[in-house]
DNA sequence: TAAACAGTTGCAAGATTGAGCAAGTGTACG
DNA sequence: CGTACACTTGCTCAATCTTGCAACTGTTTA
C-alpha cells in the first residue's frame, strides 16, 4: 500500500520547473538587503514578547524609570531591567540617567508606529 | 566631595522624595487588552525571523506556491512549508489551493504595512 | 565613610523553538 | 489503478532564550 516515494534526494527540481503556472514565473531572488532583513527581524523579535511589548506600550505614553515599570507591572525589577536591556540592544528604546534613576523611552517615532500598528491589528483581528 | 554633581536638572519629582514612586504614580497600569497584547506579540514574533521575513517580503509582491518559494530561496521544501505553517497559524499569511499547488499570500494589507515599516526602519537604522 | 536606594549583571535551571530527515496525505494524469 | 508530483507533518536534536536569585556597580543621603 505504501509507496515509498524514493524519488530522489533533495535537489528541488532545477531542470523542468513546470511548477505552478506552466512556466510563466520569473523568479527574482528579491533584492532586499540581507542585512536589512536580519535587522528588521531582530527588531520584530524584540517586539515579539508580551512582556516586552507591554513595556513598550507603556513607554509610548511617556518615559518611565525602571522602578515605575516594575511597580506598574508588578514584576521583579531585575526582570524589567533585563527586558529593557534586550530592547535597548536592538535600539528599540533609549535610556537616560537622571540622578539615581534611569529613564527609558522609545527610540523614535518609527518604533512607536510599529508598536501601534501591531497592537491595532491584533485588536481588529478576531 | 559633597557637591559634585551639579546637574541642575529639574527632577521629574521633588528631589525630596526618596524615589520616583513616592505615591503619586497612581496612574492606571495601561488599559491595553491582555489578549491584544499577546496577540500582537505573537504576530511580531512570527515576523521576527529572517527566514520567515524573507518569505513575507516575497509575498508582498504576489502570491507564490511553496515550490516556487523553496526554489527561489534555494531551501528544502519542508523547511519552507514549516515556516509558512507558522505564519499561517498566526494568520499572517493565507493559503489557497489551486490544483495540486498551494498558493500563499499575505493575510491583509495591515501585515504588509507592518513588514514594510519594519524593513524600512531597518534600512534607515538611525 | 557608611548605609540605603536604583539598576545591572552573572550563572544555572527550565521552557520554547527551529532544522532536518523520513514518512504521510492528497491531487492530477497516464 | 497506480504513479508522479506537491505539500504536510512526526519525530528528535540542538540552539536559543527567559527567568530567578544573588552579588555587584553606581548614586544619593545621613
């Protein structure tokens, strides 16, 4: 009953390529910078965590120091600091020191828009 | 020794207060839906992989079938299928069958905008 | 100077994930 | 009917990431 489909090894067909539409395809390898692609993915990845995203949502309103964030979210301070560190390493947020407090804010409006768009889309989606 | 830091910056709160959370931080802990937050994070997370992002960038132009994507990116078909599966599970892409081919496309314009914004930001890279 | 507060970082345990191979499902066509 | 093609999915392995506690740096105040 079983048909061992031992057709061949990999080599995803390179000769005929009669694939989808019968050969009307022009496969352009996409001229997007690899680095830009990776960078964008890194940013998305930084945003891809509920905990970090919540941090960013708060920071959309204004700057907060770590203590405030930790208190508002009712989470241990080191955890918050660590998340902020990740976000900062991707240049999603910026930090400035004021006395013995460190205030964090979104890096720029671009990030803000990204966050807003994502959340809005998530809300619309059923 | 006693006085050295003459920052002279207007502290956000009275410097008399021991900390920034002296008690006037009674503002609401962000009224963003938890579900929306998680959902948004899930979407960002789906976009947060260079391989998947590349797929999405291609799909921004038009629909592609799995074979075509695998060929264009020179990667094994199961790998592509797997990535598409993840993207589909987050409703980032949609699939439609046509004969023995399965065509994938971006779920909606919102996603497209999200991808574009992210890549553009990555290119600018402040 | 020492103590207290604000944040950061190191290290190990735990969970989640992505890749690769192989086998399974399903469709078209001889 | 059965084969070839297109795609999916189980499976395991390895890499990655998050967290939690504790220790450390740095700043302000007594």
